[in-house]
C-alpha cells in the first residue's frame, strides 16, 4: 500500500510502499477513505511533542481517519466488512496517512451519514476536543455566555456550533474575512481580532475557549465573570494568575474515546459541519504539512489515500 512517512523529526514526509497491516485479535482492517491533518501532526513532525508522543522512525503520521471495514480480526463482534467508520489512532503509533490501517474495535464509531465519508475524518480530533471542553471539562448550559477565540479554526468552529446548539450565547473572535462564516456557526457577536481588542467590548463570560494562546490568555481573564472558566487548547494556561483574578483556567488534553467520538458523529448528523480547506492525495503531503504549519489552511486538510 501507499503511505506517507518520514524518517526523522523535521524531515519532509514522502510517499513510500508499505505492507498492508493485518487485522489481529480485537482489531479490524480499515480501507481509509479520508485522513485529516491536524496541528498536532505538524508539532509531532517538528519534534515538539517527544515528551507526550514519542515516535519510532520511519513514522507514518496522522491520527484521524474515516473509511470502510475491509477485514475483521478474531474476537470482534458488532462490526462487519463494508461498515463505514471514523476513528482516532494513537498519535505515537500514527498510521492515518496511508491506504489501510488496523484499528482496535473498541475505538470504532459509525461514520455520520450526513457528509461525504472522506470529509468525516475532519471531525475526529477537533470534534472530540470541542466536546471534551464543553461537556467534560465544563458543563455548558442554555443562556450561558461563551467566548470562542479562533472560532474560524476547526476546533473553535466545532466548539461554537456545539455551544450554540446547547443554547449558549456565543461570542467569537475571528478575522473580518471569516465573520460571516462564524456568524453562520451560531455566533451572535463576532469581533475582528486584527482591528479590535475584544476585552474592550466583552464582559461577564461564563466560559472562554482559547484556541489561540499568547496574550489572548491574559486578556481573556478580564472578560470572565467572577468564578468563570478559561479553557485553553494550545498551551497550559497560568492557573495561579487566573486564581488571583478570581477565575479558573485549565488546559484540555484531548483523550481518544469512542463514546465521545460517537457523540461528535451524532452531532454531525444534527447539522454540525466541518469546513474543508482542501482534499488532496498523499503525494501532496509535504505541501500540506507546510500549509498547516504556516497557518494558511482555512479548515481541514483531508487526504484521500486511495487516489
Ligand atoms: N490540547 C489539545 O488536546 C488540542 C486538541 C486539538 C487542537 N489543539 C490546538 O488548538 C489550536 C487550534 O487548533 P485548530 O485546529 O483549530 O487550529 P488552526 O487551523 O490553526 O486555526 C486557528 C484559527 O485561529 C485564528 N486566529 C489566529 N490568531 C487569532 C487571534 N489572535 N484571535 C482570534 N483568532 C485567531 C486563525 O484565523 P486566521 O486564519 O485569520 O489566522 C484560525 O482560524 C492549535 O494550537 C492546536 O494544536 C490542542
């Protein structure tokens, strides 16, 4: 089979021939229809994640897949060849940017039916992270005021849609070019982060979701109500500084979990959408990693490995 791989941190990913893996006990062989690129994949390649996700070389990157079950290993029940699934692979193992992957049956989730199968790969990590923030780290409720920084990005967009569906009043920061898109996700107010300082306009937030980091974190403490919560995705926030300001700040560390991914797939079938930047073949891997790392992608970059 074809797979994208690299042989050391920092090296460009190239297409290589590899054996098709075998479905062993408790696993299934998946023919991959779509595999979504995440910022995590570029951080692993850069060597920034060795403390959390050490990898062995040659490494086939990628965690987020959608596809069709091709073969079933011993001891697997409830699944059959032809079933369409989404799943998240362990980042240390990788393996998504390939034509086939073996997935543990307990990580399989039925793919949503409301979007093309390849595109549904784009909701796996971003949807799981947004779900974890809103319903596990926090308990979002109708009428709460929720600010989403980076709402035009994949994690922010999913979070904005989930929060709006839960009945929260959603505020967002995004660039002016993305304002209409973000309003379409359910944000009542969109602030252009390039021209305005959000802290001059917003106040009394129950929850701030920070997918941006940097000085956005410190400035966000001012717009929370006393006792409010900031949840950050790029870096752990300064919890002590938050306590001094009378609020709570925490980091979300996305954990793969089929039950959570099941909720995400179900939400996708109730109108939550994934924005696609481009759908490409594996041979465009090096350009795709550069585009993602350079912050140029508008939505998810999705590989179709069977091309
Ligand atoms: N902790 C975890 O478990 C976890 C899980 C998933 C993701 N993450 C991290 O979360 C971050 C976001 O992920 P993503 O996939 O959504 O990223 P992304 O594709 O990089 O999107 C980021 C978005 O933020 C916008 N932006 C940049 N600077 C901004 C600012 N100052 N104010 C408001 N918006 C701004 C960008 O808009 P422009 O296009 O206008 O620049 C873009 O729309 C990444 O750092 C990722 O590694 C962490």
